[in-house]
C-alpha cells in the first residue's frame, strides 16, 4: 500500500482510537505487553500506556517502511548527504564507534576522526591527572565551560547527572546566556589562577559565547594572568576562527561539520566532562550510546525501541493531534533532561517545510517538562484535568545508589501512580459514590463532584534505568537522538538544520545598534517604543 493510503487508513484508525480506552486495549489484546514493553540491556521501555492498538502500531510500521525509514537510516549510517539544506552528512554515531570505517559523502573520515579524538583525550587526561598545570605549577581546579545550545545543554546535563564526590577535584561551571548574571554566577568564588576557560562553539561566531569569552578573559586579566593562552581551550569546527582570537593551536580541538550542534556532546564538545570526570566515564557514555546505535541500526522494526518510540510520537502529534509532550524525569540528577530534549526535538523537528521544499502542516510537538515530584505540585493539575491532552514520558532510576529506601520507593510510587492515574482517571459516578460513602450531603456532592472527575485515558511512556551510570545515560540520550530522527523521517522534514533561529539573530544585531545609537526609526512602532523605553524610560 502506498503512503497516501496508509496515511488515510491511520487517520481512520485515529478516529476510532479517540473513542477507545487505553485500559480496554489490555483487556482485548493479551499480546499487548510483548508488543509495547521492550528491554534494552537493563533499561525498560514501557510504551503500553499509549493510546493506540497493536493494529494501529502495525499500520505505523507499514507507513515507516513505505516512507523509506530503513533506507534513510542506512543513508545516515552510510554517511550520505542527509542534511540536504546544509549539504552535510550526519554522523554523530561515528563519535561513539571509532573502530568502524566511517565515510562522509563518500570520503573516509575514520582516521582523522580517530586522531583528533585521541589528541583531545590525551589533553583531557593530562588536565585531569594534573600533568598539565597552570604557569605557576598549580593544578587546574575549575573549568568555566562557555557555550550555548548544543554546545552547552548536553555537557551540562551529563555533568549534573554523573558528577559525584569521587570525581569532584575539577569543578565545571557552565555559562551559556549572554545576560551578564550568567558569567558572574559561573565565576563566583573561583580563582582565575586555577581556572581553565573552555570556549565551545561549532561556528565560533555565536554572539553569546564570544561575548562571554571576552568577559571571562577580562576576568583572567584582572586576576593577574597577563598571557591567558594557557588558561584557554577552544572546541570548534572552525579552528581558524579560534586561532584568530588568540587561542594556542595545541589547545584547539576540532570536530567535523557532519556533527550537528545538538548531537555534538560525544565529540570534543564533551571535553570539559572528560577533563573533570575522567576518561572512563566518557568512554562508558559513548559505549552506551554506541550500543543503542547498534540496536537502532540492526533491530527489526517492531522490536526497534527508538523506532517504536518515534512512531508512537508521530501517532500522538499527527494522528491524535496532541500538540505537546512532556518529559518528567523522577530524578533530580536528570532535571535538565527536559531542556536538553527541547533543543533536540524542537530545533530538529519544529518545521513547516518538507525536505522537498513543499509546505507541510504538521511536524514535531512542543516539548517541555520538569522533574518529578516537583512537577506534580506545579502543572500536573493541567495534565490530569485540562481538555488539552499532553502525552508524558516518565524516566525513573531503579537503583539511585542512595541509602534511603523509603524516599526512593516513594519516588517510584509517585511516578507509577501518575501514569496509572492519567490512564485510569476517575468517573463522575465513582466520585459521587465515594463522596456518598464518606457521608457528604447531596448538596455538597452536586457542587463539588464534577470538579473531582479525572478524564483519564491519557497516554504515557515509562522508561526505567537500572541505575544512572554513564553507560545507561549514553544509551538513553542516543535513544532520544534516534527517536528524533525517526519522527523527522515520518514528518518528511530535515531534522538536522535550524534555519528558524537565524532571523532573530540578525534582528538582534540591528537592535543592538539601535539601542546604542537611538536610531530606531526603521523599526515597527511597538519595537521602537520598547527601544525608547530601554534607552530613556517613558517621558
Ligand atoms: O542558534 C542555534 C544554534 O545554532 C544551535 O543549533 C547551536 O547548538 C547553538 O546555536 C550554538 O552554536 P555554536 O556551537 O556554533 O556556538
């Protein structure tokens, strides 16, 4: 069957699914758990609380094949020009498997890749072990990692997830935002004499990063460091630009243009992590991701976890019209996951032009979230009772390594309770009989019962990591990367460009001039009034 017909069929299936109850799928399909609950190593992925039947899933799998998902996946792993608007291959998987022969657009890239990764790792090892020291012979005690977007979110997430008192002799502070409090906070309490500034920018043109770099260099100078080159490291796919800024060549670590910013954690963009946490942790992170790559590349479609997740995500957004999705990690150490996913998913798939240049009217959903249980006391009201349905992905850590079984159990209980409550809901009848049994008056019952109804029938995924170590985290992040790719293929977009960020950047530079000079006459009346207010206040 062709794509059009499969699509029509899925639209009809979704119409029926709107009237179906998730709980009934379990009753009518004895096979549901084996179709929707998958294990990858020690990680459990439960997709069974999705609002689709096994037949609907089969329809989605047919659609994936008809849309050439397997061919597109092979093209990506084979180094084809997948990122068509930037004429690039997409090969972040090569960064976690340097043993394979990788080609980008027909050119062998393995040997240069391996050489650069070894060079970066050797440098990191020397910083970590104190072989490379400051000019005064002291060990570096802190790193200020300056970068934004993909040059920040992945390293920041991994640092928060994996730092521990065993590896805290080099502390990393992150600085992304151009707003001046960010750098002030990042350097607060640090000694410039023992601080390494790591400037991370794929393009080395990003205004936030370069502005913060200049401020950080001023801080080094004020701290008595006259020649700052030994305190500076640059990570960039444009090394010439770093050289032009005065970075020493042997402190610049490159990566290739076929590594997209939001997929770049695995490259030298993660060097701060390697310097602070040590090479073993980074190797394990990459190994976990590589294992997920292998699964994604080879597992049959119906067993392939990122593919199942991607298809269910498309079902939710495109066929069920659920326009947002939330990531709720029940782990403080993973609290940055929703932000990481916001960039990964929304920068990749938030598009309205297909790969062929034709308009499309649906792509990826709005992604948001926060860590449980805090989120329960903030926005779960909306998730349970608003007419807007938001599919959730819960992430739990089975063994948090802490000696507090009661808190851990309660954390798990809360996560599972939310998934069950969202699915099961609570009907008006059941609310009323409960209130009656509690002896409440009929006046009270008729007044408040409708407010206590839970619609239920709301979908969620649950992922359980056995523990939050580097391997499992690597596998989890690669799972998200591949899910994002799968969604992009089915929406028909190029998930690897981000033209939508450009217009604001250009206008920001113009307005920066207007704010300085007051020459805002070319702007719209609203923006002109705002500029005037910032310059002078209202008179
Ligand atoms: O503005 C968006 C973006 O280009 C992201 O895609 C990227 O991760 C971020 O800016 C930072 O870019 P760079 O690493 O080139 O400084």
